[in-house]
């Protein structure tokens, strides 16, 4: 019988209690934790912009995309599955 393994998109997010998140965070280097926060902030900033954008909004979106790329570079260096997506 063949088993079908779930793809990343099929996984259901499960909330992590704050104490467990703190224990996980304590095992990560500080620069990786900061990159995770920066990536999350950059994704929210990128998704904030909706179509047709004026030149200032395009520049702000590009700045957020570059911040996301920098944070993802740090995260990927630590572990290949850590980079954050969500830029549609």
C-alpha cells in the first residue's frame, strides 16, 4: 500500500503556546530570531499594498521586498526550511 505524504500546503497550522515558543526561541541564535521577526514584518508590509500603486507605494513595496530577501537569506543559511513566503 502506498502512502501519500502531505505537501507543505496541506499542513494545518497549529497554535503554539507561548511557553513552548519561548523554549524554541531560546535554542535559536539571536540574529536568526531577529531575521524571523524582520521577515514576518516585511511580509505584512508587502501584502499591505494593493494594485495600482503610485511611485511612492512602489518604492515602499520594493523596500519591504528587499528587507524580506535579506531576512530570508539569514533564515535560509540557518536552515533551508525557515525562509518566509507569502508575497503572492
